C-alpha cells in the first residue's frame, strides 16, 4: 500500500492511495464474496466508496479518479483525492484497504476496536507539519489483547504462517 500526497504552494493538492496485491492474494480475494456482487479488490476502486472516504477526509476533498489496477497478475486499486486546503484534510493511511477488509467479514460484524485517529496537517508560511494522533507514552508496551487476538506466548501454526507468507509475498506496504 502506498500513499502519495502532492501539495501546491496555495495549500491545495492531491492524495493518491494505491493498494496492490500479489497474484496469489489477488486470485484468493477475487473468490471472496463482498456483499453486492463485487470482490473486495473491486471495492478498493469503487467510486461510491471513494466518495464516502473523501467526505470523511475533510471539507473540500473530492475524488479526482478511482481506477482498478491489473498488472502482471497483481491486482488492486488506485484512488486520487483532490483537496482545496490541506489544513482541512484528515488522513487515515490505508483507508481504502481497511474499508475493503470490512467487506470481507461476516455481515453485521461490528468492529472490535475504535477507528484509528487520522493524521492532520498544518500548512502555513510554506511549511508543512504532519500532526500525528496521540500515541501511547513510551514504556507502555503492555496492551490488553483485542478480542480474537492470540495470547502473546502462543506459537503461530507453522502451516498457516507458510501459507500467509506465500500469499502475501509480493505485497508491499
């Protein structure tokens, strides 16, 4: 998954999010039902979903282009959002991929954890500052396990790990 932000001197610009899966992962995901007859990869380039994401990204953010990617057996989606003022943009890295992932779960499945806080931007005097959401204080590495998480000392199944590694070997984030 890659995200590219292009900023003009007047504070306007674009955010391009691209998610590309390897051939094996693409084939597997194409087999998964996603509700409305589309596979999860198609959801990543769905103009309606992109417009919903743009609305969440802030005032004045619109979809410039949403397209499917199919290159050498690798599939995914690319969405370019246009903004008028970067100071109004709220950006969640991987938002398109997360939304597509939600569609792969059982219908009506509620998220177990709250949504991630977005990155915001401050642009003034030609200087751009990225404002990360609050992070845990240093040394606070003990976190309660989320529902469905394996305990920290549980060994992953070697067969499952080998299958996952093979499936995602070409994926880049």
